[in-house]
């Protein structure tokens, strides 16, 4: 609908759009009519994948790691994750529309940061190591030299490392989130022991490990929108034939 203010026309009439550029100039543009915007087969395929796989998977990852983030993420985080997932899915999409992963398919997510204003890599200066064999996966935290390997937030004297594993079976549309693990450290500590976290890792599934750091002043958590280091530290896909008996107790993703 267009409006006339006594001097200029503003809005749309049919396929014409009127816009005021300055005090003396009004521009006229042609709007595409309903049904005139055509999608190429490639565009349709991309849109279908985004709606059926990319967006739902990214949403599930964010949902299952949300307690590490607590709403303290940067404004572009959702788009960044969607973009990374889209690249992964399209890279492994076959001509017959099947998605075929290998053990390194999700490496792109390693190092994903939920808040670019407070990078996890700038606060946790070591990297956990992931290894897996057959249907078992292990995340190993090396011995921490607290004064060297952790950068404490100003005003904090304690930190809690939260480790959250998440598993997905995209072929069956299932997910599982084991109990979160924590490591609590004080600023004056010296060296911690090596710690291993072990989980069942069925064939044909993907695992992700998220880490969040919560800093304390005494008993009060002092993380906020500006400072909340959290990210994905490791991922892997376990190649092989899915044994559905190993997926008992998993939940439906709704893909």
C-alpha cells in the first residue's frame, strides 16, 4: 500500500516501490511479483538441507550445551554455528543424498567459541585430548599447572571447569547427554592430577565435548555477558554399522 503525504508517494503500488532518498528525490523500484522468484535446484537442495538437518542439529547442540553458556553468547554465535554445520553436512553429502561421515568429519567444530568477547582458549591454556577405540571414547585432561595453564578473571579466586559430553546419531535421529562432569580449582593450587572421562561411543554416532569455565569470588559466580569462556573442545565420529541395541535410552531429535 502507498501513502501520499501531499508531496511524495511512499510505499508500494502493484509491482512498484516508492522510496524517499532525500528532500527532493524519490526513487522508484520494481518489486518481484508473487511467484516470480525462482529457485535453482541447487538452491532448493541447500534450503531443504538447512531446514531438515543443519538448523535442527545446530539447535540440539546449543540446547545440550546451554548450561555452559547461560545465555552469555555473542550476537553472531547462532549464525556461526549454523554456518559450520552447513559446511560439514554439505561436504559429506553424496550424490544419492546420503550423508557419509568419517572420524574427522566434525573437526571443524573443535575450538568453536560461544562468546568471542571471552575466548575459552584465552582462559584455559591447555587442550584436553580425545581418543576412542571400538565403542569407547575417552577425554583426557592433562595435569594442570594452575598458575600457568589457567588465566583467572580479575577478582576471582576459584574456577569450576564444566565438561559436558553430547552424543548424536543422525542416521536414526537420536541424541544422548550424559551427566556433566566438573573440576573445581583454586587460584593458589599447584598441579592437578591427570583426569580421564570415559563413555560408551556406539558405531555410527558423533560425540562432542563442551567446556565452560565458571569463575568465583568466594562463593559468588562472577561470569556475565562480557566474560563467559565456553566452547567445544573435541569431537569425533565413530565409523561403522549402527547397532540399535547400543542406542537404548537415547532420545529422539525430531529430525
